[in-house]
């Protein structure tokens, strides 16, 4: 009778450990880290980002994925994507339109995350010349 209980317990523990292993692999596949250097000030969500070096991590692959943005050791923003495209294979980059980040393209995970458009406003002549820019993004090598 004891042997049946021990055997059942061992099977249960084996199944639990397999489930944990599968979930850990699945969770780590849903996170991406990278870095970029902004050569100019830009808005991203509600945050205004001064020029400089930034690191980020993307949690999740679904429509409500969150981007955590840091500058040095300081967390500066948590931004939720407003849309996404899958099967992307172009360059890794930030698309900045009129000083506002509109998309983050990550070919390493095959995704493009889109961010909400700002409310339109009338621009001055110098601002019109600076409508769209692309910022390269790199993934730190581990």
C-alpha cells in the first residue's frame, strides 16, 4: 500500500516538474531586451525622452504587451502598445514621426509594435522638415 502512494506521488511530481519546465520556456520566449540611442528628444506615450542611451524590455507578445524603458539604472516609462504586426523581417528600429515614437520593429522576434498617434497640431516650417526619423535598435549579446 505504501509503494502505491509513493509511486503516485512520484508520478505527480514528475508531471508538475514537466509543466513548470514548459511554462518557463514559454515565458522566457515572450520577453525581448534591446537598446537604442536617441539623437534627439522624442515623445513615447506620455513620456518625453531627452536625447541619450536607453534600454528596454518587451513583456509579452499579445495585444496588451508592455514595454519597460530605462535610462541607465532609472526606469523612465512603462508603455502599452496599441497594435502589433507579426512575421516582420526588416531592420530593428524605432519609427519616430514628428518627434513621437510610432513603432518599434524587432525582427529577432518577428514583431512590430505600434504606439498611439498623437493629436494632430499645426507645425512650424522647421518642424515640418523633421517629420520622420528612424533610430536603430540593437539586442545586447549574452
